[in-house]
């Protein structure tokens, strides 16, 4: 594939790495409706903003702070980092999801999936970082398309897609033990973003509870916190649906991260962020089903090469999809971690619905 087709395929595969944070955790298949974002938690309170928008800002969700309805800082992803490289860079990207530092000889981890070897899934990264995607699947992607990471970032930097966080009632300074953050999927901007706070990103409708209100995201995180410059989302579950076009065919990919958590270092003015990390777990068979959509677009369904790729995906499983380990269970999750940077932006209008697509059997 060349040009925009390569970029769109890259964006498809990077969807799982979209910046996210959430409320209560849930096992695979128990959250989400209509293929859009969903979590099992909701904001502790809400109020109507100008123009009918809904904000989650209130004194109860911001540790006693008060602000006007809808007030908040919106940030958009400007760059993603995957830990690519031949010197084990993946080991430093992500978080220790299961609280363990596992090796191939560990006895307290789940059983390898699809005849895999424990030496494939383990050892973990530095200080127990769980990132089997970076260890096992990213090298495969880069062997097929060495410019994949660059394509992904060019997609974000040219306005083809993004992810936004709006931190409601976040003050310009001071620690905040609990406030509400919402997550939005950014559709195509329609122009090259300036990343100076003036870009108005259209949001995908699959996240919304009210299609007339672009701020009615179903992803609401009332337990976000800031200590010093450090933002922490806590753990949760979210689902992301993004449209893709490959060789003239349109489809969409839905990926779910369980036991997900995001952290980042806010700029001094809190209108940007660096050193961001997102970590979570893909349910293996959910991820396989989404990869099969790519197989349809590329007409690979019946080819042995594609079957081998699916086997590689399953054998990369290193964790249970609830973020835990159990030696009596088969691994059904793939840990993933990546880095990100953000800049100030605005939430725009609601984008058209995302097209759904067929999948290989």
C-alpha cells in the first residue's frame, strides 16, 4: 500500500494506543454499546454549559473548587511513541499492570496461548513494565512497513485523526485530588492542525450519549488527579472506534483496552503535556477479530501468511484481560504501552457516523 492507504492502515493498528483513562474496570465484552467508546463509570455530577453542552465540572468533583459550567482545558495528541528500536526500547514504555516482574520461568503467570512459548511473552520490561505489543507485535509491523511509526505520527500531525482529553475545572496551579476528565475521539480535522489552542477538532459520534452535544462523551473519569505537574487517570476500560480506508474500501476498527491507565506531565501553564504514558490490555480474541477486518480489506483471508499473523498475535498474549495473572488460566490478553505528547485544542462539531466493515471468517 502507498500514500493515504498506508497511513490509514497504520492508524488502524495504532488505534489501541490511543490516549485513554477510565473509571471502574470491567472484563472483556461487558462494556460499550454500538461499537463506540464506553466505560462502566460515569461522572459524579454534571451541569449544562452554553449551547446545551454538558460538562462534568462541579465543586464535588474538583475537591471544593468552583468554575463556570463547561470550563476546562482540552488537550489533543500531537505525537505517539511506541518504543521502536533494536536496543529493547519497548522495555521502558508502559506501566506494570499486573504488579509482577515476570520471566519465562515464572510460575505465577497465565498459560501461553495457542501453543506459544513463555519465552515469547516474557520477560517483562524494566521494573515489570507490561508491553507484549511492543516486544512481539511492533517488530512484525516494522518488518512489513519500516516507516509505520512515522506514518502514524504524520497522520496525527496532519489532522487525519487524534484523541482529546478535556479536564473540567482544572485550575492553573495547585494540586487537585479529584476532578473530572472526559475523553473524545478526534475525527479528520480537515486541515493541518496548528496545535496552538485554536484547532476545533470534530469528535466521532460513537463516544457520545447525545448526538446534538459534542461534549456528551460516555467516557468520564471523575477520579482524575494532578499532583504537582503529574496527571494520573486511575484505571478503567475504554473502547475506541475509528474509520479506515484501504485501497478505496472503507471500514472501521474497534479496539478495547482493559485495566487502562494514563499518566502525563503537564506543562507549567497546563495547556500541553509531555512524557505521557498509556498502558492497558487488549483482549486477544477481540484484537484478532479487528485484525481480520484488515484481512478483508487486503484480500488476505485465505492466505497462510495471514493465518500465521493471527497465530503470532495469539502467542503474544501475556496477561489476563482484567490485568491480572492466574497460572490456572490461559492468557487472553496482550499488554500494550506507548508514550504520547499533547497540545491545547478545542472540541468542535460532531463528525459523521463511522462506517462499519466486514471481517474474515
